[in-house]
C-alpha cells in the first residue's frame, strides 16, 4: 500500500495535508494520532470512500476510486461502528457477506474463533458492544482478503476479548494478510505492529518499528506518542 | 483449538449470486419490519376493503365504472408507490445511517449489484402485493377487462412505476438524512395519495390543476393501471411518461449516490 503526498479536503479544510506512507505486504502497520488528525480519512482514501484532492494512493497496485470494483473483493474493512442492518441476525449477516466472496472462510470455525456462537440468532441492535466488535471483525476477514483495514478493533472488548483479537491479528499476519490498524490503544500498537505511523494535522510526523520509536523499549510507545503529539504550550505572562 | 487458515484467497462471487443474496436479505428484513408491512400491505388492503367492500366506493369519484373495478387498479398503484418509493427510501436512508451502505461499499457487491438487489426485493414484495390485492379484488367482485392486454399493461405499469418511484426513493435517501427521508417519504406518500391522482382520476381535479396533476408520475401510474384493467388496453403513453421520469430521476441518482 502506497500513499504519496495525499491531500483530502472537506470544503476549505484539509483533513489530510501531504501525507505519505508505505505499508509492506504481510505486515501489521498501525496508524496512530489524536482525534481529527486525519487517520480515518487516510484509511477511507485507501478504501475508496474519499477522493484525493491531490496526491496518489495505491492499494495492491490499484487506485481505490478508479479501480473500486476490482479492489473491493481483495480488501476487508472493519468499520469503527455500525455496518449492519439493525434487524439482521449476527450469523445471517456473516453468511450474507460470505456469499459475496468466492472462497470465504469456514463460517463455523470463524464463529467459534470469535465466540459468536451464543449470539448468532440475536438481532444486531441487541448485540453488546463487544459482540458487535467481534462480528465487525469477522465481516472484515470472512472474504479472505489480502489487506485488512481494522478501525479500532478492540474498542469495547474485555481483556480476554482483546487478547483473542490480538492473537487473531497475529495469525492473519502470519498467514500473509497485510493488516492496517487504526487505534488509540498504544499497548495494542506496540504489541502487534511491525511499523507504526504517527499522524498529526494530516501528516505523518513519525514512522518506525515499535523498537525504533521506543529506542529499544527504553520508553513506552505512549510516552513517545504523547511527546510527538503534544499541543504547543501557551505562553504565560 | 481451531486451526483455521487465513491465507488470502480473495475473489468476488458471480454477479447474479451477489444480487440474489442481496435481494433475499432485503426482502427478509422488509417482511420482518412491521412498519414496512403496514405501508406495503395493510394500508392498501384496508383501502381496498373500504372502497370495494363497503358503500364508500360509490360516494367517491374513483371513475365511471363499478367501484371495485375502479378501486383495484388505483389501490394497486398505491401499493407500487408504497413499496418502490416510500419503503425503499426509508430503508435506504436508515441503511446509510447504520453504515450498511458503507459496509457494502467495501464489499464485492458493486453499485449495480446493490441497486439490482434492491429492485429484486421490491419486485418480490410487489408480487405479494399483487397476489393479495388482486385476490381480494376478485373476492369482492372485481371484473377486469382486456385479458392478455390487461395483464401486459399491469406488468408494464408496475415495472415502469417501480423504475420511476424507486429512483425517486433512492434520490431522496441519497441527499437527505435518514430522519428527513422518513418524514419526507411519508409526507410525499400522503400528498400523492390525496393530490397525485392515485385514487381520483385527473378529470375530477379542478380545471386549473389538471395540467399539472397529469404530469405527475403518480397520475401516470394510477391512470395507466386503470386503463389496462378497466379498458383492457396497454397504456403506452403512461409507460412513456413513467420511463421519462425514471431516466431523469435515475440520472440524478447516479450523480448523487454515495457509498458513505
């Protein structure tokens, strides 16, 4: 995945302002940044939802806007929230999305892995926050994508659930899936990522492996992140 | 421990399978939704029973024939309006609100697949509407004229009406927020029911209004259905009017439809 000097504007405001980054295939890359930094807009540009004002985006060598129909079967997207009809049952939704793909994952195995068996017949609107997250994760990977975009995948999960999702992300990477992770959880980024990209004000302000950014773990990633994204101090009189 | 493998093996299912899956999903969700069923079936059926099964049809200006013969095609028109416009607009508006459109935008279901699936679900609902309303009409003494031409005329009107009103529904859901779509679609449904020549022929409207009312797609749909089943002709002029509406509204949908 290559993003070169991307600019995305909402009216006069540039949400992304000259952002460049590269994600190597078969790795986990985390995109970190404060709220409003341009993370979601960047990822949505890769998913074809945002048209660049200028710059270049390529995912698997394809332009996400111009080659939308060719790219979509090859990527999996986990939205930050929603993404299912309120009245649809969890398993029904998963089966439906699987039907859109040629070689979907084995549904019973995926349901077991993500502990969705107990809520399979529950309407989406009645699922707990954690169940919605796990279903959304399943929907993102059921089509056996080459690249999975995961937006805050463990928000709302209990510690056991988080660890299970972390292991699943590692398994995806080990099986050759490229994972692009957007998260506010520094421990998550530190544990899972091969590369971390810190975004602020629409630009990448730091990139590197967790080991490089934390200077061989002499600092925590959270401390590094806080230092990089600290708001400018006000002058006091 | 599960030994699932996640190695990439992406691919899009064949287009017909995707469309069928989407149509089936939308149809299932629609028939589970009480409000949608009310609009699609209960209101038209109630109106037909009132107009054809009581003396009310004799007191209202439905047309020149027997009340039940005039009521059935006009209530069919209302049913097509409710399923292809009101239900579709509201459902699509809330799909956008719930992120379903976005979710599907990041799936192998293309824009054409999404639209074809939605149309498929609407046509499936209309088959049920036609069966229930025509069956009730026959039970109440409906005697349509025209034989094969009447059947062809009704099918033509349903298809052209669905294209025109479905485009209007998708346009509304594409440019308005979900709540605004809900309000506007219900308001327009009521306005067309009362003032759009659905139940009352255009000739019954005040002379100054007839020219405007005649141009409305609702008038073309209801009058076309009435011409097909009362006079037994294929209503080509009404079909052309609806097709023109469909082309204009479909173009606007193609310019305004968003995946997010």
